[in-house]
C-alpha cells in the first residue's frame, strides 16, 4: 500500500497523485520506489490509455529530499541518481502518453519528473527551475540530458548554471510546457486531453509514441524507416479497418485495440 503516491483509474485514465505535502512533495527514496511500483502496476493494465501525474497541495514536486541527501557519500549519491533515473525512464518508456499537471513548484527532481513525461500542462502558479548548483550538486535525475533535448542546450545551460526559477509564461515561451491554464482549470484540461488521447486507436497511439521517441535517437533517414515500418504494421490491425470504415460511414470509430 503506497503512502505517498496514490493511483486512481478513471475509465481509461490513470491518475497518479504525489502526496507528501509536509515537504512540498519532495522526493525521498520511499516515494520514488512507490512511484516505480505504481508505474509497474499501470503497465500491467492494458485498459489504460493515458496517465496524468499531479502533485497534491501547493507544489507539483519541490525537488529531491534535501534532508535525505545531506548525509549521502559519493557512492550513495551515485546510486540515488541512478535508481531515480531508472524510475523516470520507466515513466518516459511507458508505452502510453504521460501528462504532467504542474500545479505549483516543479524544482530540481520535480522538474526532472515533469521532463520524463510526454506532455506538460501548467497552472499560472507553476514555477520551474534547477536549484541544484546552489546546493553544491548537479541535477541528478536526468535533467542535464532531458532539458537540453527539449529546449536546446543554450537555454538549458542558462537555467541549470544560474539556478533561476522561471514562471509558467516563461516556461511556455521556451517550450518547456505545452499550455498554461488558470489553476482551477488545469486538472480538467489535463483530463480533457487524456480522454481525447485514450479514445484514439491504442495500437496506433503506442506506435506513434515509439516512432517519435525512438526516431529522435536516430538519423532522419533511420527515423523515417522506423515510421514506415510502424505505419505498415497499423495495416495489420482491425483498428485500421474500423477507423477508416467509420470515416466512410460517417460514424464514430469503435476501436477494439486489436
Ligand atoms: N527537500 C526537503 N524538504 C523540502 C524540500 C526539499 N526539496 N522542499 C521543501 N521542503 C520542506 C521545507 O523544508 C519545509 O519543511 P518544514 O515545514 O519542516 O520547515 C516545507 O517543505 C515547506 O517548505 P518551505 O520552504 O517552508 O515553503 P516555502 O513556500 O517558503 O518555499 C520553496 C517553497 C519550494 C521555494 C522552498 O521550499 C525550496 O526552496 N525548496 C527546496 C527546492 C530545491 O532546492 N529543490 C531541489 C532539490 S535538489
């Protein structure tokens, strides 16, 4: 039974709520392991079409737990970074889309968690940044790798080297978040997007995520070859016949996800 990470499945949408409000949802080892276990559980549930990660209270996640990190030595620091990065890889490699609903502080490890998601929606109150260098450490949960891949190395270096905290509008301007909403609308907008995503053909959805993520690791030509393969594989599914027949019949498609 998880203490700090709650999972609720609403129709085809999995909602993961991080709840350690006394420390602004800071990531301690226990919470990180729970998050990994929750994603293992979600991965076994084929009915899930989209996941939303949110923070309870006024923060999304205010970083790794500083009190826990204070006493770590070199080896323990490396293991902490590696184990947490593995959990975040579990999230980014999960076959269906994951949306971060960033309601407040997304600092350090919290920003790295949001970066492991496919899509980031933010409330106007959200704040983003990497305070790590001010604590005498580098970002350690894949931030030095994910941020430059998303916003470019120059903006990433400015954010990481300066420890500057930016607001939601600035995060939108640099392409760190997809959209910004009033706080009270944020979760409903995430749900709306998740519903739209989970109503689409689920095999094509998985293929599209694979094509984008694996394609980005390849040359353009190799990425296009991957897309060609996955596009072709769609034609072996019942969903492709149903999706196209439904269009011609002028009715909504009923996907069997086969
Ligand atoms: N690790 C451990 N505890 C944390 C924490 C973190 N990353 N972030 C917040 N907390 C705790 C605070 O110590 C405080 O605990 P206390 O009530 O026992 O004193 C509680 O959460 C509330 O935080 P507080 O600082 O009082 O809230 P605030 O609204 O004044 O400030 C922040 C909010 C986010 C600006 C501030 O908490 C902060 O700078 N946190 C650290 C962010 C950080 O450096 N993250 C990267 C870590 S690698």
